[in-house]
């Protein structure tokens, strides 16, 4: 154990932790924010007997946290970083011959263990802030456990977190002991300000910050979901803040180290600071002087869509665990206060923990690294949450298309070349493929601006960002240029130059994202269709919106209204080259396409050259008389409306009669009658209409005879015979008159008949085998309605007497018998003299 400069809560459990790791290879440490675990634990374990002089690797989720932890431990020892305590991050390392503790980011550790599976010289790996559940942390832990089980039984693994389901992690680590540190360093009061849905979050955060400045002393740490919100709050504060002693300091990953340090370091005496931060400030970081936290309650989460291979950022409510972490920032150095921009009752509705990245990430880097480790199925490794099958399937398809995996999931030589570059597989493929043309350096620069957010600015045009990156004089720009040079050298070794051929930024980008080549839907509209079939948009005012062709690298927003945030222009000739030279898994395809033109109500055929969903060139063709085209015509007409077909009156009545019998038969499964209504026929036009319009190219070309043959197939001979018997077109009255039955009448099948023609009819006429009474509209001798009935005998016995009296006065020359059921039917008036 090493002496520390001041006591911290974690000190109380350091002996227990050391004992646990002496007795067992693995342990879990749960300690709340401010306990001191990040900087005290590695120093405390450094001289344990089981280290045998080996190194301790401390993993941090972000570069900022890694630098802070390394600096703090080095200060404790009275040294500089690079001596006992070293630092290894993407943009530079400080490691010396005396280094015993290496602070590394999680992504760097994954590369370390892949390059050296035995972790030679490493005594323990400490996973800090594991509750963030990044994909790199989950993967690094899975590989460390695999190495421990097969190669390094003496390797110690410690998982540390402030908010974590310790028991679940302990089970993953083989029932490892769980050590808990109680209590924060200082108490934190929580105040709930609520959330006004009518106000922008930036306005409400600004109001809260100004309120806190007036009510509280000390500096403020404000949590916002992303860089855009930070900049907008900064603008509002600068407009409204009049106190010159208050500094405003943004803090997010895309800032240069100097700007990040400015946000973290203490202010001068008599000055205060408002730090506007993303979730980068949630963990492993003490910002000097902060005793007030303002939490917007929001976080920006990457969400991967496997069906289109795109990761987009969504703004969501932060989890309870993340909210607790944010709250804890206020009590790091003294008692503090946390203002929350939601109602207290809403806290219980938050998700308990931040959703693990493995459940919503692009898994192609994971799958490729697993293959490099010798594991074809990631599920065979010890993951706390299993990788989702759909994302793995999409990742496998991508890696197969890139030639990185074989059919059995084993890594190929090309896959080794991609995996050697510390880049996502798509970008690695871009750099390696560009090396064939002597363009590895421009491709590596393009990869740099894509992986290092904010490098070269935040403009949408990636070509401009690459140019700006080349001119940046800050430390981050220089570091990334050196890193890109290293990537280019690795690619040139793996992929010897075949020719020197300059490639535009758009064509380089298409080597990585051939499925995201995009065509403008209309010139200057800013609306684009991607080769993968999805749509995306640019603001029409953007210069790139005038380009007819783009390659899209980044998008955000919902799939239906995705907004392009990173792209480069490409020429149509370059797209042809991309496909013709085999530079993309998407090939050019020449095919004939026939579609239904709704305006012309006709088929249109064309020869089309396609790149994915994009039409590059087309020319009209005559419509071929095929069954496929007949189906397209039938479906197109059905979409416009079945009623537009040239139905004859007889055909319409036949459909109505069949519809009547279908309804009369009931809803059971044994109903033999087809649905000949407009809706029923529109449901499957390819089955009944298409076979009878083959060779037709338009609605106007279809004739009534075509529909006769279609209906004949829908109503075979046995049903047609039943139709004529149970739903006849006419009813024969007792006088011999044939009266047309109206099957479309609202009341049901109806005939209109003069009442005298039904004299002598003692039984009501019925249809559908006697199940449905025919509706009788009884007329006067002048053909005016006098009664509607479904029960003629009842009418004779009942209201006939009143009708007879009325009719006798109006039509005295006609016969009005007392008992019409026994009278003879007639179509004439009474003979004279009777």
C-alpha cells in the first residue's frame, strides 16, 4: 500500500480488495462517484506480491478521463506521466522503462490484447467505469477472460464501477467477490425544476444556469446531450451574462486537448466557471471548483440500424445510473447541489442502467476482431450481454462482401489486412483499397476526419474538412495527421501499389460506403435516394445540395427523414468506375423494368442501368406481352380502382348477385361464394384479372369480353348454376311479367311491382334457397309506391284493408278485392259494366 495525499472513502476497502485479489484472480469493486477508486486502487495494488513487478493496465472509457487519471496518479507520486504511471491513447502515448501502471482507453486495450493475447508482463487489468458498457469494454473483458482461462491463469481482472449490477458481473467473472465502498465524499442536495415542454431545452438550461449562479457559490457543471446544444447554450449565456468573473467553458470529445484542459483545470482566485459538457464529464473526472450540477436529463445515444448499415445518433432520456453519476459530480470536493430539469416523480420511470452499446452498435468491428482472435461465433466468448443475432448477421454479410471473412467465418488474408488497421472495417477497406492506386494517404486523412469527431470542423462536406485538417496547427490536428500517416504505411505494406491514379474524396469514400452512393431526386432539392434504397436530405442552402451525386458517410435522425451530416461529391463516371473495376460489392446491372404509369393508366417499359437502387441511365422500350407485365397492369389498375374497368350492366349485376349470396351464406369458412366486391377484387388482381389481360398495355385496351372470361373463372359452372337458381336476375309475377331484381338496393334484393299483379299469391317469394325474402315495393296502378313489405301474406291480412280503401277511392276502375290472396292477378283495369 502506498501513502496518499488525503483520505478518500475508497481507502476503507483497499485492504479488503487487496486480500480478495490475493485469494482469487477476479473481483468486482462498486464505489460511488467521488470515492477515489480510479486513482487510489492502481497505486494500492501496485506492490502486491502477485504483481511480481508486472504492469497494471487501467482502462478508461475516454481520452479525457485517461489523461486525468494518469496526471492525478503521477502527481500523487511526485512524478510526471511517463514514469511510474504511463498513458496510452489513440493520439499519443507516454510510456517509459519504469512504467508500472498504464492508463489506456478501452479501444486501445482491445488492440493491445489482440496483438499480444498472453498480455506478457501484465499482472492485472482494471476495467474502470464499466457501467458505461461500451462495446470496447465488453469486448476487452471477454478477451481478458478468455486469455485468463486458456493462457494466463495468473492474470488478475478487476471490474470497477460507480453504478453497476455487481452480482451479475461477479457471476460473469466466476462468482468473484464483490467489494463495496459506502458513501460519497460530500453530500449533494437535489432540486427538481421540472421541464416545460413548450420551451427549448437550451432556453430552460440557460435559465437554470443563471438561477444557480445567483443562488449558489462555486462553479457549475451543466450536462447537455451534444455539441450543438452546448454551443447554443453558450451563445445564450454570453448574451445574458453580465458578470465578467464567470467563464464559460465547453467540454466535449471533439475539442482540442488545450480546450478540454481549460474546462477541467481550476479557475483563478475570485473567478467562477460554467462548464457545458456532454456525458464525457460523467465519470472518472474531477472538475476543480464545481459544486453545482445542472442536469438536462438527456443523452445522445448511437443507434445502429442493421437493415441499412447506418449508425445514427438519437437524443434520449439518460438512465438513473447516469443521472446518479452526474449528480455525484457536485460532491467531489465539497458539499454540492444538483438541479434536475424534470419532475421528481419522473426519476422512477428512467431506465435503471445505460443500455449496453453491444445491443445497439455496428458489430462488424467486433466480428472481425473475434475472427482475428480465432473465434468465428462471438457467443462463445463471455459477454455480459450476448450480441444480437440481427446485428451479427448484418455484420457477417458486410465482412463477407469485403472479403474479410470466408464462408465459415474465418478471417481471410484480406481480413488480416483490414484488421491490422485500428479503424472500422469499412474505413480500413477504403485505405487498403486506395493503396492499390497510390492513394493510401488521402484515404487515411479522410478516415481521420471520420473517426475523430470535429477534426477539420463540423461541416458536411468531408473534402473541405480534410483540407482544413491539413491546415490545423493545433496539437490534435498534428497528432491525427501523424496517426493517418501510420495507417497509410500499414495499408501500403498490406496492399502494394498497382498504379498511380488520383481518386477524388467522393470515390475514396465510396470504397468504404458503396451502398451509400446517393442520387438527387430533383436538381437542387437536397433530397437524395441512396443505393441501399433509403432516403436522406440536405438543407437546400447547403452547397453540396446542388450536387447531383453524393456519397454519404454520416446521417442522423429517423430513417424516414434522415439528415446528411457528412458526405462528399462524386461524379457519375466515377460511379461507373467503382462498379466496372470491381471496387464495390454493388455491381452495375442492366435490366428491363416495367411499371404502371398512374397518370397515363398504362404500362411503361424501359431499359435501365442500375447501381443498387439508383438508375444511372434509361431508354424507353415497347411493352412485352408477358404474364409479368399483365400482373403489373392488373395491380396498377386495382390501385386506381376496380370500378374503372369497363364493366357491363350484366357483369355488375352478376357481381351484385354473387355478393348477395356470399352475404346470405354467412361468415363461416365453408362459404363457397367469391368476394366480387371492388375491395375483394382489388385484393388479388394478379390471380383473377392478370391472366385475362395478357398482351394489354393500358386500361383503355381492356374490353368487356376480357372481364367475361375473368368472371367465368371466378364463378365456375356449378356456382353459376346455383347463382341462377338462388339469385335469379328476374322474378316472374303471377301475371307472367318478368320483373328485374335490383340486388344493389339498400334494403336488399328488391322488385317494384303493381300490387294487382300479385293477387292470388299467398306465399312470400324468397331467394337464396328460401332463406332471404325478396323485398316487394308494391306500386299503385299509376306506378307510385304504396307499400314495401317482406311479408306479403301478413300484408294481405293486415294493412291491405286501409290500402284498399284509399286505392279504391283513387282508382275506382281497378279491382280491389277483399281477399287478394284468393283473387286472380291482373295487369288491367276492371272491364266496363263490372
